[in-house]
C-alpha cells in the first residue's frame, strides 16, 4: 500500500478520481438518454449479493472514506464492518425502500467504479468491438430496451467500456488500485488508510485541508 501519501496527495488523487467519475456519469447519461436503459424501479438485486462477489480497490473508496472522517462517521462504520463476513451484502445497502425508494445504496454518490459501471457498460469482444454487458433483470423485463442498446452500440454509440475506465483509475495510483478486495473489506481498508493519516494530523504531523 502507498503508505507515503500525505493529505495533499490524497486530495489530489480524490480530485482525479472524481474527474473520471464525472466523465463516466456523462457517458452513462448519454447512453440512458439514447437507449432508455435504466435499472428496474427500486431494484436492489446487485447490492444484495454477497460482498465477496463485488471486488473493488482501496483507491475507489478514498472519497467516501474522507467524507466519513470529515463528518465523524468513520468510527461507527468501522465497528459495523468488523462484524461483517464475505457472505454479508455490502454494508452500504439500505433495504428499506421507504428511506431510499430509488435504490439501495446509502452513499450512492460515493459508490466505487464497479457499482457505477454495472449494467451500463461494455466489454471489448474478440472482434475488438464493444459488447454491452447488461443486467439480466433488465434483459428479461425490458427486452425492447436491450435490443435498442445492442443496435445503438453496433451503430456507434459510445457506451462506457469497463476496461478503459478501470485502466484510467489504476493510472491515478497503481499502488492503491493494484489489488481488489470484497467490497466491505475494501471499504474497511480505505477507512483505516485515511484514519491513520487523520490520527497523525490530529497530532500536528499533517493537517487535512
């Protein structure tokens, strides 16, 4: 792990990561607008899977971890994470639809790359052309939309390609992005990574912006 980073370095990496996410969001929005692609209303299926099925890097969780420390919520979440196993779903899942009617992520704006791309991206096929990777529930419930996505991509739609964005994220900090972990473990490591620097900052060795 890149243990030499100070807060200035961390904020710089968070800013770079947010730039990539903003570009990704714009690309996904264009895809949704052109094809009608969307999640099922209130669906939580992808979030309800065991956390071991969703692997992300520490780097992807730096923005959320910094926010948690800044708002004095990191310690409480760390205690919850200590009790989680790899069979448990993501700790950020909110199953109460009355609290989050649109979906299940309690920190949606801070979700990692994998969660942003799932169901709204493509992989490069053997012929070097993008192949849409769409949620199976969308395929079953919105077959017309699925056909439109495929036709649009074949017609030149610039759908986000997972490998391209993953490579850009790794380029921000190869050390923090080189390994992926089950999502709860990655979040725990990211909170601890920021927490160590937060502790030293409180001692006057480093001051967060």
